[in-house]
């Protein structure tokens, strides 16, 4: 007598995977980083990155974060920001 005849068989003989139908699901695309609302600051005359960081972020020492986020707008010298520049602010 084979060994498997003494063991019960719990699995159904003809198991079929259920068909998954999500056609009626209402899925919303998660916002990407570019789609989320980024806070910005428009540079005024006399502004500097430390003052903007203090005013907008509550910590003047965070000016480097603003600079790194806006290096393409500001250029190589963080001291040379111009009135009218629109700077992205870190969250």
C-alpha cells in the first residue's frame, strides 16, 4: 500500500484561481513630487538667504537648503540673489 493513501488530501482536486476584476475600482493617482504644491518665495530688494530662511523656515541656518534647492536659479554664488527671483522652499 503506497504511503500517500493513509494521508488525507485537503487540497481540492480542481482548484482554479478566482478571476480578479477591478474594473469598477475608483483608483486615484498618487501625486508625484512635482505635482504637489511647492511653497515658493519671491525675492525682495535687500533679501538674503539667511533672512529668508529665518522668516519662512524659522531657522536662519537653513539657508543652505534653500540654496541647494535653487542652485539652478541662483547660480554659483548664494550671495547674489536678485529681486524677483522665485525660490522654492524646502518643506
